[in-house]
C-alpha cells in the first residue's frame, strides 16, 4: 500500500513537471517541438515507475496540460491527439523495456529502454500524422510526406533528442541508486 502511494505521488510529480517544463520552454517561440520538454518526465516515469504509471502519465500529462495551458493545441494540427498516443507509448514502452532488457550494466538497460521507447513513440507519431492527414485533420497548407515526418520527428527535434539521451539516463540512474525503495523495476 505504501509503495502504491509513493508511486502515485511520484507519478503526480512527473505530471506536474510535464506541465511546468513545457511552459518554461514555450516562453521561446517554437521551442516545444525543438526541445520536447513534455517527453522528458513521461519517459522518466516509465523508466522509474514501470509501464502502467508510464502509460498513465503519458496519457494524463498532455490532456491536463492542454486544459491548463492550451498546449499542445488541438488545431490547426491535431497535436494533442497525436501527443496523447505518442507520450502514452513513450511511458509504456520505456516501462516494459526496462523490465525486459537485462544486461549486466544498468546504464545499458536504461539507454536501450530509452532509445527503444523513443523510436516506438516517434513511429506512432508518424503513423498518426499520416492518418490525420488522410482524414483531412491537418491545416490545408500542410502536406504530409516521409520528409515531413522525418523533419518533425528527427531534424527539428534533434536538440530535444540529445537532451533526452544525456539528461534522462543520468537522472533515472541517480533515482534508482538513491532510493530503490519506491521503484517498481
């Protein structure tokens, strides 16, 4: 029971961080898609708390953020809809992989889980954008293509990807080392 309460509190902190961190980045025009600030706490939640909490944090964070801050927006492009699925995948896949990947090096486990989750989330984002485009949910001046997806998923976001690869493993490893008591993994 006490472990569940601690996990819920930590999940709540990750959700709060997922709302506040993007607010800080959005003070700079266009910084959200470049630095991906909402992704960081969601990925960390999966790695620290496991797949169930990672999935919940990934779903709740963008929805709550939208209602509190208006970000991510629903229109002219369905960013909220896409981010709910993308972030849910990040949290869930990170949590599943950290349970499944068992090398002798915890750093390797964390990196492999993180990279796997990042790849799956980006693929889901691309697939959903293709579906939204086909349904006509995109702004009329947007043309969807593999180049569009690569541009948004990799080239625009490369600073955020680097931040995730440098920052998240260090924090997750420190959290695991400092207090394995509240971690599920």
